[in-house]
C-alpha cells in the first residue's frame, strides 16, 4: 500500500499514499 514512502508510512498511512515518489525524494534530500 505505502511501498512508495516507507518513512512517511510511520507518520500517516493515508497521507503517504497521496504523496508521490518524487515528493518523497525531495523530502529525503
């Protein structure tokens, strides 16, 4: 379900799904 954002998964499962992989990369950087 939230395989695209394992880190954000801890914060919000629903929100994590809405966030795109690109956004996750930007936050990681």
